[in-house]
């Protein structure tokens, strides 16, 4: 999977919270968010015009939440597990561990493995 494919998948599944997302899909999406968001932040600091970053954040919040929840599904966790991030210190660390783990092999309660769905 390339970064372009990951961005296309995440944008096409804009509000799709069901199913599973591979590690590559999730981390390439996060890389896209950091690179483009960082560029827009730099542009905003140079021009004192932060509206493009605000608009980018507004457009990408839903697909970001969706891919996080699908990634949690791949590790056999409920989407509600995202709420663990509100636990100070421990929650963020636990979430990062879950997002970095390999997904379950084969199908789980959230659907078939993303590797099985690849064309």
C-alpha cells in the first residue's frame, strides 16, 4: 500500500466506522495528516492566515476518527475503546500500543482481515 492509496481509502470511507483497517492504511493516513497539516501550519505562521489549516482539520476529522476505529477493530477492540485516551497518561500509551499491534489473523467479529480484502 502506498500513501496515495491509503489517503484514497480513508477519504472514500469518510464516515465508515465498520470493518477493519490495516496498520499501513492507518499509519500512512497519519503521515499524510502530519505532513499536510504541518505544511499548512507553517504557511499559516508565515502569512498569519490559519484558515487553510482550520479547513483541513475540519475536513479530515471524520476520516481520522473512522480509520482509528477501524484500526482498533483490526486488533479486535471495540470502537468505544477510543475513549481510553481520556485516561491521563496511561490512555495515550495504551492507545499507541493498540494501534501499533498486528491485527488479528483471519476474520474476527468486525469482519475479514484487511489483507484478505486486498485486490
